C-alpha cells in the first residue's frame, strides 16, 4: 500500500474521449485524472501544480468531509482562492470514512472540461472482501461530454433575453473517460465492418426504438478499437462476486446503469452502507455514487455482456455508453447481442421508487430528534436583467472575489461581501409552485436578487432543509436537481409530491426519522419536495448546490457559514495561500519591511 501523496500537474491536453480530438483539462497528460486509493483514516496529500497558463484552478474532494480542514475543500471563492497559473497548492486532508468518492474542478464550469477522477477509500475491515466469492472491485466513473468548450457554454448561459444559449444535450456519455461519437473523426477504421456491426449486432433490423434510431443516426459506431475512445472491457471470472463502484460527475445528465443478464445488489450510497437490495438497473444522478454487487454465474463463462449507461429524465438525444463484461474464455472482446434497452426516460415513478427503496443499513444510528432550525428552500428559475437565473428563495448565488472562509478567519466578513444580510430561511406561503414566476399573484411576486449572502449556522445545531421544487419559467415544466452538500453527510428524511406541508408530512409519516439513509447528494424530483437533516458540527464554509454544472453556474446554490463563531474560528488553520486574493490578500500578506 503506497502512501497517499500525489503530485499533479493540471494542464491542457489534446484528447479524444469519444474519438473526436479536442482540447480539455487533464492531469499528467491524460484523462480522466488518476484514481486515488487510500484507507479510511489515511492522510491524503495532493500537491496541485497549475499548468493552465491563463486560468486559475481548484480541486474539490467530493464526499470527503474535511473535518478540521475546511480550507482543503477545494471550492473557489468559498474555501480558497483559485490557484494561479504556475502556482502550487497543497491539499492535505483525512479520508474520514470508507467509500466511493470523486474529485473534480470547482471553479466556474471547469469540472465539465474534464477535470475529474475517482477517489476510493478502502475499509481495512471490508465486509465484502470477506465473502469467499469476492474477486475484485470494478470501477466505473461516469460523465457526459460536450464538444463545445466550457467557456463558450458559460458565455451562452450568460447571454440576455432571446440570445440565451442553453448547453443542450451532451454529445457522448463516457465510462471511465471513454465513449463513442462518430468514430470516423481522426480514427482509422473499416467503414464496412462498422456498418455491418451497426446493422447486425447492435440493433435488430426493424427495431424502431429510440435507442436504435439514435444509433442509426450516428455516422459510424459503436466502436473503433485501439484508441482513447475504445470501450472499457471488464474481465471477470465465472462464479465470483464483484463490487462495481459507480460514481457520476456528469455536467447535466441523469443516467441509468444496467448489466445485461445480471442482477445488481445495491450496498453503498455516497460512502454509506445501505440495506442490500436487488435491482435490474440503477439510476445515478450527478454527484452520486453507489456500490453494487455483481455475481457472475458459472454457466456464462463463454460469454461477454454489455454494461449499458443510458440517459434518463430528459428526452435522450445522446446514445447510451457501453462497456463490456467479458467472462474468461469468451472469444471476442465485445458482446455479439444487442445491448439491453434503457428504461423509459420519462418514467419518474421508477426513479422515485428506487430512491425510496434505498434504506439505511439496519443498526445505523438514527438522527437526533430535536431540530434547532428548519430552512425551506424554494427552487425557481427567473429573469434578472434579462439573464436567466436559478434562485433559492429568490436569491441567486454569485460568488464573491474574496473567499468566505478566509474572510471569516481574518474577521473581515463585513467588508468582503456585498451584503451582511442573512439568506432567507423561507419563502412566501402564497407562492404557487404549480405556476411559473410570471403567473404568481401579486403578493407572491418577488424580484430575484443576485447575491453572495450566506446562511450562518450555529455550531452544533441540528438543521432540517426542505427543498421545494416548482415550475420553471415555462408552464408545467419542473426538472430534477441533484443537491450536494459539502462537509457533511445528511439524512434523507423523505420525498413527496407537490408542496411540503410540515403538519401533513409529520402526520402521514412521510418523514423517516428512525432509520433514514445517509447521503451527501439527494435528488429533488420534479414538482416535489425533499427533506434532509444534518448536524452543523463541522466548522467551515460549505456549499450546498445543484450538481448540474450549468444550474450552479446560473446561481442554483447556497452557502452555509457554519461554526464561524469566534471561539471555533480560533481553532481553525487556514493556510496563507488559500487567502491571497480579494480582500483577504492584505490580511494574509506579511507586513512590509520598514525601508
Ligand atoms: Cu461535486 Cu460542490 O461538488
Ligand atoms: Cu439543477
């Protein structure tokens, strides 16, 4: 076991994740970034050298709680200043518990430019490895890929009125950074063999399903071998058990994963063990991770099967990503059968059922009963000076030039931000969640403000948050949003349809306060609500936001300034390098020498 110390060069690279070569962000000249392995309790050190000539960068360790090291959370403007080009920043933190995690860029939309990888924390006393059938882990990092550069995407999202440009659907879904898009581009291939495969193996003739229509429309494919985009092949032996670790860092897409001919047993969600349950396929939203157990059967040793990852929740315009599960002894690398069809993209009930079926492992500690504070968060989309913004209780997040944590540490929070007003803890009761903002009654009409205000959470308080979905600017349209909390796990108390009513929810036992599952990311379903609970026991400044990259860019997030009371701040170290920007630059600089 190697000591988990890493020195990384973050740089622009030319890469062909889906067979088309583009400029993107890589680590040490490749994509995706290297997988970090550690044991629970290990101290992980990552020295990041920013080689991006003209852009700042930070790296966030998604799912790691950063207990005592909030400055190492890797969020630009929140926990630290962006690392300047040609500068170095050293992250040092503890892998607080075993699980499947991610790391990714957290400055502007840089994550979507390819700056991500897996972070796997092993358990020295792993319950699954004790199973005599256990063979190994199989890692699957899922993402979606756009050919348009993220800076162009961001510019499009910021354009006013009718010039607004949505990022649209991704060109390709990637598994471990590999996918297939029109493999004619830059790749030598046998066109006829490609056509044959498309026709024979991939889609049966006359199959008019959405998936097959999509495949027919693509120029070639699905596969070209021996390239950066050739599909992942997982080699397995018959009669064994594998732990499939799946994590998603998509920019937009919600995904569904299935392994042809195999059932999956869900055992972990976001680093927390869950009561094992069997599924045909599993949904995964951006920011989530799961472990599923996969049993290979003895009689299938001659075969190879598809692992198919398709888009759900939005009209799929992107073909599913494919990897192969190859039994030892099977002849070809790739399966000959057509891959399984993804479940209907718009079957939200199926997704909700999956979310509800996920239960905490029996015997896990229940959450505290006494709640100190409840914050309701209305999710709306609205226009501000011609720009489309997402807002929480009519406040759209824009990050300050001075990072919050450094500002609190230096005691200059009153000067560093555009307001000292607390973010609103609720929204007006007459707001009709079934109508877009423009159709609200007069008293429910509120202008959206763009601001860097925060929620100040008292150390040790038990906080309930109720995320409330509503119609977007378009009538009757409401989307799913995977909300992710930094610095904590939270209990998912419940999900419901329509508007949250505290009395009803309590009376009808819609909230599970006895044995709720712990997670760090949770979905807010269309037209519904999601309730969570957490303990504010980790002093730091933490983002809580929708993990959809363009949504966050449009303001869909809030900031918790937690335990920023003087006595707690005292115990916190914030390295000088995390504060050398904005108003903290002066506070962090050593005094000038007298002439
Ligand atoms: Cu994985 Cu704030 O994000
Ligand atoms: Cu969202």
